[in-house]
C-alpha cells in the first residue's frame, strides 16, 4: 500500500456562512462555495475536470452539475453520513493521485432548513427496518456513550456536566470569533449546565444545531501546485473506518470509545508518518456533534490518554491558546451540522490557519492539522480522519 | 382424564385509585389485550416444554384487529410451534369460559393434546361505567396428562339479550338500564345455568369447595352468592377492590386465584356470564402440589405501581385510540420476514464460536463464519443495563416522558438495544437488572407494531407501594 502523503495539494477553498440561510437554496450555496474556491485558486469553473459532490439529502450528482453549469464533466455524488464532505475530498484525492485528473473539485452542501425540522433525526438509526426500538435521535445515541462514560470512570453527574460545559463554552468562544459561524455568541458554563435536557445526560448546549451550508476545495497534483500559489496545503494522510455494529452486538465493547475513530486515526497517522499526535499536531477540527463526542475523540485520536479527557479539558489544553487547539473555528457547536458540508468546512479552517489567514483565531505557525468526522452512532459508526500540512 | 394442566396470569403493574383503599389494575400505554395475553401465556408455560403445545385459543372482547388473528401473534411471541391450532374467540364477556369449554372439547376429541387458552381484555366504558373495569389476562393449559383439575361436567345456555354491548368500531361499552340488565339478564340467567348443571351432576351448594362466578360489580356478586346458596367461605374473592372487572378474562383470573388456594379433592364451580352462561365443574387432583414459580393472581396483585392520576390514565387510553390509520407504520413484509426476531425475540448462536447475538446475523460478529447459526431466544433471559439515556423526544408521547432507552447485556451473552417500560425513569441506573416484556410500540398505517421492551424485574415491585 502506498501513502497519499504529499501527492495532492489543496490550492483553493470556499465556505459559505453557515446558519439558517433562508434566502439561499442548496444551488445558491453550491455556487457561492465553488466560486470562492475557484477564485481563491485562481482558476475558472471550466478548468475543473471532475467533481466529487457530497450531500446526504440530495441523492444524485446532477443538481451539482446543474447549479455550477459544468460542461459535461464527470460528477460523482458521495454519501457517508457525517463524513460525507470529507469523503468527497478523500475520493477526489485518489483520482488526482492516480494522475487521471489534474484539477478537481470536492464540494459538499446540505440544505436542512427547508425540511421543517428543529433537530437532526437519524437516517439509519431504527433497527429492524422500523420495527424495533433502536432510538430515533442522534442525541440518544451519543447520550448512551455519555452515561457509560460516567459509569465507567466513576464520575458524578455534576462533575461530568461541568467538564462538558467547558467544551461547549470553549467552542462557542471560538465561534464568536468566526463570522462564518451560525452561532457567534459566547455562553457560560452555567448556561450549559442548566440548559433544558435533550436526551439525559445531554442538554441543549451539549448538542450542535441544525444549519445550512456549503464548502468546497480545489485539488491538484502536488507537483503542479506551485503554478497556482505558494501557500498551498498538502494532504498528508487519509483514514476511513466503518464499524460493523461490534458495539451493538458484543458485550465486550466498552462504549466509552469509538473504535472507528481510533482506526481512522491510525490509518492517517501511518500515512502521514505521525508518531505522537499530541506533540506533532497543532490544531484539530473534530466532530463535536455533542460535547461528549469531542471529549472521547480527543482520547481516541491520542491527544490525551484514555480516561484523561476531563483532566485535559479542565487544564484548557484544547483551547485556542492551548497546546493543541481543538475546533479553533467553533466546531459543530458554533457551525451547526449541515451534514454534507461539515467535513470540508473543517478542512477550510485548517487550510486558512496554514496560510495565516484565520484572523482573530490564528494560531502561531501551525504546520500540521487534522480534521475528523464521526457518522452514525457510538457502537457502530463511520470514522474519518484527514491530515493536512504546510508545504516544506 | 382431560382438564387443566397449568395456569398463569398477568396483571399490569399500574393501579388506579378508585376510592379509599380500593383500586383497579390498568394497562400501561404500551400494553393491549394481546400483550397481556402473551404475558399470561408465558406465566402458564413456566417449566413446560413449549414444543409440546399444539394449540392456542385467545379470548377477548378487545382484539387488536377486526380481521387478523391475534392468536397467531400470541403463539409467535410465546415461541410455540408452528403446526398448531389457533383461534380467536371474541365478542362476548363469555369468551373466556367459552374458550375454556371449547379447548376441553378439542382435547377430548383428540384434535389437540396440549391446548393453551388465553383470555385478556382492556375494555373502556362511557359515562363512568369503566371505573369498575380492570385490565388483565389469564392462561390455562388444557391437556390429558398431569392434570391438576379434571373437568367433571359442564352446561351452557345461550340467551339473546342486549344488556351490555359494544358496536363495531366503537370504543366504549354501553348498557341498558340497570334494573333490566340485572333482573332480566345476569341475576336470572346465571342461576338457571348453575342450577341445571348441579342437578345434572347430583350436587348441591354444600358440595362445592369454591364457587368462581362472574359478577358485574361487588353488590351483584354478593347477591348472586345468596341466590346460588353459597356461604361466604365458599365464594372465590372477586377482587373488585384490587383488580376490577377484567371482562372476558375476569372469571378465568378468579379461577387462577381459586386454584392457587386449592387442595387435592376440592370441587370448583366456574360460571361465566355474557349472552347466556357457561358453567364448568372441576375436581382438583394431587398434581396441583407440583405447580410452582407462578406469578398467578396473588403475586401479581402484590407487585404494583400506583398511578399518579386519572388524567394520566386517560392520556394512555386516548393515545391508544388515536386514529390508527393516520401515520405511516411498520412494513408488513418486514414484519413477516423478521417475525422470529421481532415477535419471538430470537437472536442467533454461532455454531462455530458460540457467540450469541441479536438481531440475527448472516455472518458472525465474532468469528466471521457465514450462515452457521442456531436460533437463540432472548425473551426469557435476564439482563443488565449497560448504558441508557432518558429521552424527551417526539417518539415518546408527552405523558410518558422521559422515556428510557437502554443497551442491555444479557446473562449468557448477547447485547441489544431496547426501550424500557414499567420503570421509574429517575431510578434507572447503569448495572440494574432487567427482564423482557412483549409490548406494542404503537399503531401506524393500521399495523400494530409489537416488539419487546426491557423492564425492572416484576419481582422488584413485590410488597412496595411506589408511585
């Protein structure tokens, strides 16, 4: 097996404002993010040779070609739940690395706010084709992990909620510094702790919101990236692991980790040659669909030892000015989760940070960044990790 | 000798106060006549090989479907063999005793050897009529070996009368005026049928050890005891103040209670009423001493949860009565394909590595061997809550929030996801014991979606007065 490391470069990116974009359709947002990406790369839409288009609600490729008025180029629609946008990028990377295409577009969009729902249900949660009772909301699935985390590590509800509140406060703070975020207000720990319960022990501020958005990336072979710009960003590693319901079927599964995240991380670290992620990685955009998810991810990706998540959170290690900034752009907590766009939105932040263009959120000289998505449920999900780095 | 081989009962956990020191048993919002019948059947079949059962009759006035047998669903949920006789016996308060009589005759005729009779009802009545109603189910195994009570005689009487009735498609039972109902119906017809059987059998009232007979309420039940000439100690307690009148299952539940207290040699008279009367005479044998580990009536009555209010109970029944055709529901073809997993709660056990798993898989989760499984039932397995969440979401009706969603690890292996029922949400903990109960998740598109939920062991409610 060969590594993807340093074979593909990101030369342009675009990202819409995330939020309740009542005045924008999915087509509008696709046009906005793709145009920004092309402009950023210094190319025109007609230069794009192939497209990987991520969306969970639009289930075919044609709407993307139609929105962007592409000239009979191949468009592939990809879907992998919460990792959908990252999947668009991942598959686009392989096409570029193969040498078949020189310039391609990876783009994702989700228009959730036309669906008249206040919260994300799950597209695949009901067992037995709707006849069993596996639960219907994402909050329930991640709350199971939260309850187990307390029991496994002997934490009281009060201790536990305080830690989760700190994660929420951190991400909302970062989001307050980001004009593209859906929610740009700071919150307090008290607000998070006392918020209405969604699925005990997870409350309103433990969950992410429902938003619209789109993000896009222009990729080319690394050896031609210099033609477009000096500050291109290189793909260093790609990992994807899909669970087979081990956690639902096997009592040995502890439900305080997500094996798919661990495995996807290992794949990506191996490709990127990363030995000690906590020391080597400067910033990470991870899938904080719920606060508990972020904490467990930091353990799964080796940012802190198993069970030490709460300590690291309390020490502020993952804050914007901490040793390893986690969700510097505000995360899903501030952006909401337009499923088909989130992965590329995360990559957009790493890309801008690498170029020193992250404004008030800018970290000092970051060289290695990570993005992560987790789809479906603890016990059986989809883990996706992307490592990005500055050019030498 | 044909007769009763085993008995069982199910009384829902919830009790609604009907006055000082009086209450009635009421079904939870995820229970109906069928789910209660399944619970009674399982109680009846405790320590009995289910493969030996060759028939199931289900008696009720409140079947889940107008057209579609409930007995088949009950047989599937109770994990009975497939090549069996099934029938629903419905539309009368007398359905319970009718089913018992028909079952005895079926076994006598040699059409079945071990026939399970279940009777269950969840009736509603208008204008306060249902304040005397209770919900519950009884089960009897009828056979010709190891009989604990032999059938000694019977007499039936058919009587055309609109005294208590319910039209098709209508929720509430109604009745004609009291004086007509009792004097032209119950008080006239039941004594006539009892008298005929006693004469046929050369028996007088003093020969009966325990008299089990229907009564619409406590006052008329007492009046009937006088008419029939029984002393108070001969009369089976009717439980109006603890259980309520459970319709088609009422006298059968009283019969369970009578058998619980019986001694070898006792003579038990059973008299059911409704559109006439059925009277059956039983003699208790030595084998009655072998019956053990039953929930029956007395233990079921002693394990209960007091409901908070009449309004909460109303909300349960209103929820159950919401237009069943209105919402999309489960798929009929999916239910058919997965009926062993859904109704019988069958998982699989890998024949290569021994790992048990639910729901059934094609490829083993542990050793990855393909298609090398044997069915494995989780319905009778105890488990522990590995993790849970309290849900306030739209899938749970407002009156039942928070609902409890659990991940259960079973004794003997296996893990699966279930909703929890008959619990106090605030008391649910990681590691707590649970057992399984057959319930209805709701109706959609005219399809009842039956599945299993976990619950704190019924045992844990014994002797408690919990709200």
